[in-house]
C-alpha cells in the first residue's frame, strides 16, 4: 500500500467519523423537534416513531396558547383539553423572567469582567495564582452553595426574586467573563494604546476608542457564552425561586401529570422555544463569534 492510498483511506476514515459524530450530535435535536409535533399516543410508541404522519401544532398550541383554529381536528382538541391543567401556567411569564434575568446578569458580568480583565492584563492587579483561584471558584458544583444561599436569601428577603437570581448569576459567571476577556485584551499591543495617549487621548478615550473596537468581537463572543450559561441554568433557579420568579428551565420540568407521567410533547414544544432565541442570536452575530473565538489563537 503506497503513501497516496494510505492518505486517501485516512481521509475517508476521517470524513466517516465526522459524519458519525454529526449524526450523534444532531439526533437529539431532531428528536426534540419531531416529538414536539407528535400526538400523545406516539410519545411512548414502540418501535419509536421518528416522524409522525399525524404531525400537528397541537403541542405548541397547548403550551404557548389555547387559541385553536377552525381547522383543528377533534383529536387535537381532545388532546389539548386532556392536558389543559399543564397549559394553565403559560410559559410567557417564564420567558420574560429568563430574558430579563439572563440579559441583565450577563450584561453586568461582561461589563465588570471587562474592567477587571483590563486591569489584570495591563496592571497585573491579580497574580496568576489569584486568577487561577478565581476560576476554581467557578468549578465548585452549584449544589454546594445552593443550600447556604437558600438560608441566606430567606434571611435577607431575596428568595423568589429576580434580583436574587441576577446577583447569583453575576457572581458565578464573573470568573468566565474575566478569563475570556483578558485573553482578548492581551492580544492588543500596548504600544497602540500608548500611541493614542501620546496623540492627546486620555486613558478612558484610549480604552473606548482604541481598545474596545479591537476587542468588540471578543466581547460579543463572551456575552453570548455567558448568556447561554445563565439562560440554561436550572439548579440554582430551582432552589432560589418558588412561584413569583420561574425561569424557562424550571418551567420545563413542570409538565408532568399524576396519571400520564411526563408530557413529552409539551416539554419538547417548550424546549424548542427555549433554544430558538439562542439560535437566532447566534445567526445574527456569527461573524463576531467566529472572529471572537479565534482571536486569542493569533499571537503577536
């Protein structure tokens, strides 16, 4: 077997493994989407129904709204009425809570993280050991701090409030924000900043008009990464919220009945709604993401 044949076989093997891995990654997404269109008798069917011949929007109607079109079939109306108790608490309030809490906590984390990252990169306000300790704090499992936080929040009346979740999300994501933003600031030569100051710019002007435009893509990438963490966080939200402030991941676990068990179709319809905003955001800022995630790989 010559070298050319070996190279071709290796290429075929590499692409075959890539196809297999893509199928493994994409299949759960396909299954969630297909389940969201299935009637209830196909949720537990065996052999599994990969795509229903009776696909409909009834699960989305039951989860996101009760309005039924005149063309809705009798079976669809019956299924919606059967799980009417599950659709009593609409996810719209949970969607608003998730948007408000996730965006606010992410904006605070990225803003404070950028300030700390600039100080660490330019003035070494934190040593390498301190930076590592900061990251180790984020590696602590949330269940370790969930119980103490519950007692503490109950004492200071932050239990079941948006402010309480914003604070805990801000604290838990700040290490990631500092580490990611610092890598982008490190790639900007300090001589550029010094040149701007020589030309008469103040320190804040140099940061705002020179540093920030250069690391803007990195800031966007960091923002989306932190947003995904806060948007999908479940355990702390479950422990620190009860009734008034319920996020989408907690709302997702509520679709379970005493007789029929988990209402998989409704959960799938809600899961699609949870995932869709992140996909839309990612599509709109994909250019910033590609540049941001690869910026730290280019060494000067």
